[in-house]
C-alpha cells in the first residue's frame, strides 16, 4: 500500500509540474529524436497508470499506433499521437487521486 501511495504521490507531483508548462512545450529531453522522447514519456506514464489500475482504455492503443506511424515514416503524426498519449497518462494520474475520494456522500 505504501508503494502504491508513494507512486501516486510522485506522479501527482510530476503532473503538477507538467501542467505548469505551456502547450507548446517540447518533451524532447536531450534526445535527438523527438519521437523517442515523446514515446518514452508516454510509455513511462502508461506503465505507472497500469500499476495502480487506472490506465485509460485507449492509451495503449495510441502508443502502439504512434510506433506504427513512426515505422511508416510519418514522424510528425507519430510525435503528435505520442504526445497525446502522454497527456492521457497525465490526466489518468490526476483521476487516480480523485478516485480515492469518490463515493457516496452522507
């Protein structure tokens, strides 16, 4: 339980930092290939969401499709889809925190 809580809190802290960036932020963290950085961020977030059973239904499909687009040479579309998948992982992390307090109000 402590591990799940620590993971959730860490992801929430990262989410707050990521949300403070403008929408034009480049997720490229030093890699020469923007797709590799974007897909790595999406996969990392998705794995964390899976660990707490709060992954969204289509995120895995989006990551797979982005990889297919990249292999087909459609780099711009692949990066855009990978960034969209990453944004979904951020939103799923936010939803995880809200789900803990969900329930009927007395």
